[in-house]
C-alpha cells in the first residue's frame, strides 16, 4: 500500500512517517489491514539527517504542492492513503493572505481532485486545527459547536474540512479531518505558527537559551504532545467509515493549561534555573490569535473511537526532555 504524506518533511509529517515505518501496516478503505510498501514524503525541501530516511520504503519528492504534476507523481495512480499535512501555518497565513489561499485551499483542492481520479477512492487524512473555532466560546466546546474562525488560517482549514466531508459523502475519497490542539513540545526550530511559543518556552530554556512568552501568563491553551497526536491521527485513519454520521471531522481531546502552569511544569521537571530563562513580553498579534482559539474541547466522538489526551503537562515536558534533551 502506497502512503503519501504531504508536509512529510515537517514536524508532524516526519513523526508520522517514522511511526508508519515502525508499525508497518495500515487499514485501507475496505477495512483490511495492509502492509505499508511505500512512504512518499512530499515537501518543499527533502527531510535530512535521520536514519529512518534510508529505509527502502521511503521516497522523497521535493516541490510545491501547488504543482499538480508533483502530486500526480506522488500518487502514482495507486495511493491507498494520503495524509495531507502540508500547510501554511497560522501566523504565516494571517501575515500573507495570498500564500495561505494558494497552499491551504487551492493545493488542497487540487490534491483532492487527483485523489478522486484514482481507481479506488483512497483514505484521505486532513490535519485541521482548533483554529476553526472562534467568537464567543464556552469554557468547554461540544463536538457540534459551530466554527466561526477569527483568522484566515482557521477559515482555510474549515473550508478544507468541508471539502473532505462532501467528497467522502459522494464516495470520491474516504476522508477524515482531525482538528488538532496546539502540539507541544516541537523539537528543532520555531515555525511561523502563532502557537509556536508554546514549544519555545519549554524547548529553548531546556537548551540553555532564553525564551520570550508573547501572551499573558493567564492565557489558557489547549494542548497535545507530538507522540499522542500521531497515535490519534492513526486511530482516525483506521476508523471504519461506518463510525461517521453527518460529516468526517473529528475534534481531538486535549489538555488545558495556562501559560503560567506550563512554566510551573517546566520548573518542577527541570528546576528554577531553567524556568528563569523565560521572560514575558506581550505580542498583540499573537495574543489576539491565540486567545481567539478554544480553551477546551470535549472531544467525545474522538474518545468514542479510542483517542486519548495526555495525562498532564508535566508528563509532556518529561517526555520531551527524555527524547530530545542531551
Ligand atoms: N503543530 C501544531 O501545533 C498544529 C496544530 C494544529 C494543526 N496543525 C496542522 O498539522 C499539519 C502539520 O503541522 P506541523 O506542525 O508539522 O507543521 P510544519 O510547518 O512543521 O510542517 C508543514 C510542512 O508543510 C510544508 N509545506 C508548506 N507549504 C508547502 C507547499 N506549498 N508545498 C509543499 N510543502 C509545503 C512545509 O515545508 C512544512 O515542512 C499542518 O497542516 C498544520 O496546519 C498543526
């Protein structure tokens, strides 16, 4: 079974590819467990520097997903599963409307149209975001809360979800969209997501570097760890079509913490000296986006499929430290 991952050289794309190679099987659109024969990573530039990239099942295609020839080459007329992770992320899509539209909507539609032409409708997993929600939000969002995004990224993700649901209803693909909380702690370098600070305030102090927090300490964020989100994405992928009723969107369960509580977790896990590397300086543009997102989502449908949230933010910091801090 050929598996295509757009955004395959990104943070979650690489983790997903690695997990698929280890796991070795996926459930196809007919509900059969199939060996993963090829993992095709599509991204602007190839991933480098990781041992698993030399697995013979891995192939990398570098280019812009706006280029339909590149996508056709990736699908090779036979893809069984497509994980569509490539995106212009929140802060970037807000700063540059045109690039957000081009990648998050136009290229998503091109990819869906190409999937529709495959002889067997593939599984299609789309990573949406909690940024689809906005406006007056209750403390805890129900699964059927109406999205009212307050940023271009959220609007673009919402449109993607609707395309996935409608094309699935028509039997053109077997799609699923997962609305992700902020995923932290992201190793490596910051990206252009407005939520990037939620990783930076843990990652940089642990690396001996100062970090600036651009929100108020009382800002609540809705989080999930990288390993947990990959597990949940695979549950969403493997769930039977019969589990879905009126649409194909799943809001994941997460944990809610204030930014101050995140710093306290870091202090408990790594000590005062590490936590004291954080300073506070409000960035109104980031704060506006982050505070427009939900603080907690019930995720009842996700839980009914077997998805779970992390136990605590202390655990998330500990896991990151064990996996990435030398
Ligand atoms: N990480 C999070 O906190 C989070 C939260 C909610 C939703 N998401 C969604 O999950 C997905 C993966 O997120 P991530 O954190 O791995 O982001 P990331 O920025 O690390 O990865 C996205 C990848 O997409 C690639 N990309 C962007 N434009 C492209 C184009 N035109 N052609 C080819 N590749 C292109 C980038 O090069 C990058 O490698 C995204 O769709 C994102 O919107 C992530």
